[in-house]
């Protein structure tokens, strides 16, 4: 349901957020694609937020590219997602 074939924007946003809340790692490729090619700004913002919850070091380059991009509305969510990931990685490193 989080994929591009989903019938509506709200359904896709909800599916992306549910995947993030349930830690569905298999959804990461679909969510990454939504960041880059989401049909609306709200889908893209939702996907960026989900990356903050689900992603690890592997999604940092994508989020950095959003920060370097021209779409100002995506920069704050991307920075927040990066902060979430970095905090999670630091916590994991300390507990290891």
C-alpha cells in the first residue's frame, strides 16, 4: 500500500507511517523511492519522516541530497530525520 500503485495520497501516507511505526524494514526501498519521486509534497515529507524512524546509515546520503536540493519545504523534515538517525546510531554505538 505504500508503493506508487496505491490509489490515493492519504492511503499512501498512512501506509508509509504505519510501516515506520511497525519498523517494517522491507518497506525502506519503497519509502526511499517516495522521497525521490513521490507524487505530492506531502507524500515526500511523510516518506522523509519515515526514513527518520526506519533508516540507518544507508539513507544518510539520500537525506543529505534532499538538504542540498532546491526544495525548501523538504529541508526541515530531512534535517529532523538525519538527527533521529544520528541519535539512534550514537545510542547503538554506546550500547555496543
